C-alpha cells in the first residue's frame, strides 16, 4: 500500500508540529567491528549494534515563534516526540532539539528546517491489523 506524505506526522507530546511540508527520519544502528587477521581482509560485524539512534528532520513554513523558543532552549531541549506513520504505527521517545534554521527569500514565504536526535530508548508500535472481513 502507498501513502500520502502529508500523513507522516511529527508530534510533540500529543500536538502536531504545524506548518511542516517535509518530514523524514533515519534509524541508525552502529555496527561492532570484530574483524581480525583471520578474516582474510573481509570485514566481520557482530549481529548486535553498538548504539542505536533516530535522527528526524523537518522542513516547512514559519508559523510563529514556538519552534524558535523550543530550539533556543526556553523549556527543555529534550522532550517527547512521536513520529506518526501513515500506516497507523508510530515511534515515540525523547528527542533532543539539535538545530533549527529559519530562512527567507525576498518574494517567498519564510521557511524553517530543523533536526531532532533521539536520546535513550524509543518505542516502535506497528499499525494494528485491520479487523473485519474482506
């Protein structure tokens, strides 16, 4: 099944972060390299990750100063965010507000872009299977 990009949502707590046009996230797994001379030059990795992280980025239109206040550190730079997937699943955890850029061209709308970085464990909840018949 395919989904509309506007159904991928970024929420702080239970509130949708508004005026966004582009949202993306990357799940990172850092490998543990256990290569030795016995491996004849081929890299060998453990099945476990050394570290796991999620980086989320967003772009959109400037719609007030809430994001500036959050990025500037008024309140806590570490807060609970949810990445709501268009399939109905979600990823929830604490994210650090790492960056925010505000830009504007002379004859265009003021744009924002930013990045969040996970801190600690997160929870992935897959979409529940649809109930009912065919």
